[in-house]
C-alpha cells in the first residue's frame, strides 16, 4: 500500500487532500499543529484504519519509523493574509526550517516531494496572465514579504534538493482557492463576503474593488494536485494551478449578494499595502503535462460554498 505524508493536514486544502488520498487507497499520515487549521476538519477521519494523525509543529525535528513514505506533500503554512500577518515569524519558519525538515524526510525515504507554493511568488505582477517563467515583482520588505519571500525561499531550497540530490521535487504555484472548510473568520475574500452576506453585515470591499483574482474551486484543485503527484514525467517541474476565470472584487461582491439574496450593502475600506492589482494563472503547462483543467465555474463553486457556510457560521 502506498503511503503519503501530508503537512498541514488539518487545514483547508490539507484536509481535502487527506480525503482524496484515502479515497485513492493510500495510507495517510497527517501532521499539523493547528496554528490556523482545525481538528474539526479531520475529525471524520480519525476512526479510519488507514489514517494516522500526529499533532506536531514541523519546524521541530521529527523522526519516522515507517518502512516507507512514497510521497511527501508539504502544505503546512498560514495562507490567509490575515493569518500570516498575525503569525509573521511562524510563517517564515514553516517555509524555511519546516520546508527543510520535510525535504529531509523525502530525501531519507526517497519519496516524491510536492511543495504548495503560491501565486504570491509573482507579487504584484507586471506580466498578465502569469506564466511559470515570469520572475515576479515582490516587495522584499513589505508586510506580505513574510509569506511571499519565504515561499520563494522554499521554492529555491526545493530546487536545490532536486539539483544536488536528484530528489523528485514538484512545485505547485496555487492561485486563490476557495470552498468548504475555509474558516468563517479566515479573512480571505470568499469566506468574508459569504459570511457578511449571510449575516446581513456590510460587505467590505478593499480599495475600489477593481483588483482582480481568479478563483479555483477546491475539488478542481485537489484533482489537479492528484494528477501532478501521479504523473511520471514531472521531476523538478514548477506548475501553476488555478482557474483562469478572472473577476474583479467588486463583481465578486455583487455575485455573492445576488446568490445569497442578501440585503447587505457594499462598503469600501482601505486597500491593504502591496495588495496585488491582478492575478490570473496561465495554465497551458499543466494542461499539457497532466490533461488537467478546471471543471467548476465560479457561480457553481460559490453556490456550494454558500451551502457549506449556511451550516458553519
Ligand atoms: P490553512 O491555513 O487552512 O492550512 C494550513 C495548515 O498548516 C493549517 O492546518 C495549519 O495549522 C498548518 N500549519 C501551519 N504551520 C504549521 C507548522 N509549523 N507545523 C504544522 N502545521 C502547521 O491554509 P490553506 O488555504 O489550506 O493552504 C494550504 C497550503 O496551500 C499553504 O502552504 C498555502 O500557502 C498554500 N496555498 C493556498 C492557497 C489558497 O488559496 N488556499 C493559495 C496559494 C497557496
Ligand atoms: N478583499 C476585500 N475584502 C475582504 C477581503 C479581501 O476586498 O473582506 C480583497 C483583497 O484586498 C484582495 C482580494 O480581495 O484584493 C483577495 O484577497 P484574499 O485575502 O482572499 O487573497 P490574496 O489574493 O490577496 O492573497
């Protein structure tokens, strides 16, 4: 039986990965310290025979006695801007010491190693849509740098393990992803707007709302990650993963108000420092290499996410 180690297992994406790999017949070992994740996200798995959970901060040493680990998925890291600004040093440590620890495990077991990178490595991009070859426009000392620069460091060290040791590293640059199991108070735009709309609170658009994002529904992302892990020919590759349907934030607010039949009003608040003006993945590479493409439109995904939040706020 194949065995996968997942860091960040109790987070939004990590918990869906646990579900997926169990469904695919893997033995799943999850690691998390709950800094931004929740035990609730994995409680439905605790009785499963092929699931093991270890509460652990991955910036601290860990020894495994398993005979084999086929696959290491390194997804631990605060991901919402609200979270990583609240935990700046923890974010930098998990993307440096934490990444090093996960790479060492992959090296010891000669596992495939998948790193959850981010569209934030492109910063406030001057190339649109963003291709994997674009080197980015990141402010190295701004507030978001704790996330952006440490993810860039993680990419660099992952590539060093590929070049120095021949480790099978695969870097996935994930674009904005949303869906069930995001926290209601997560701070990211989709859960913020949906919870505000359901509670009939004001919808807080930052800036004038002209900035764009491209939103990927969680089941599409998980499908893409699984395809990347399963393909044979991706050693040392870097791939964008996201849905290229691009929306401005004001339109997203209007869609959510309409879909929730909410009486909430839109109000405008200050734009956070260094907030990227546009974001859209160029996904030709992953389509060609894995035949993946997103299947869920924003409108369908928002409906599913609203249904979830109706029972979780
Ligand atoms: P999340 O905050 O829900 O999940 C992250 C998980 O990592 C949490 O459960 C948290 O407790 C855990 N964690 C953090 N530091 C840890 C440590 N030192 N030791 C053990 N566990 C630790 O965030 P998410 O949205 O699920 O993001 C998962 C990964 O995907 C992150 O690496 C993030 O940077 C990346 N990513 C996410 C998105 C997105 O839109 N959701 C976009 C780009 C990249
Ligand atoms: N945003 C907003 N209102 C909110 C939360 C976020 O207008 O209540 C904006 C934010 O300024 C950014 C976009 O929505 O332009 C996406 O923000 P998010 O925090 O979800 O992710 P980011 O892509 O910035 O990491």
